């Protein structure tokens, strides 16, 4: 149970990083 929860947390963190990355890319393009 805790293992699955940790994986979900990792996925959430990964999504956050991806969003941050795409945001910086958009900023660089402008």
C-alpha cells in the first residue's frame, strides 16, 4: 500500500517538473 502511494507521489512530482519545464520553454520562446 505505501509502495503504491510513493509511486503516485513520484508521478505527481514528475508532472510538476514537466509543467515547470514546459513553462520555462514557453518563456524562452517568447
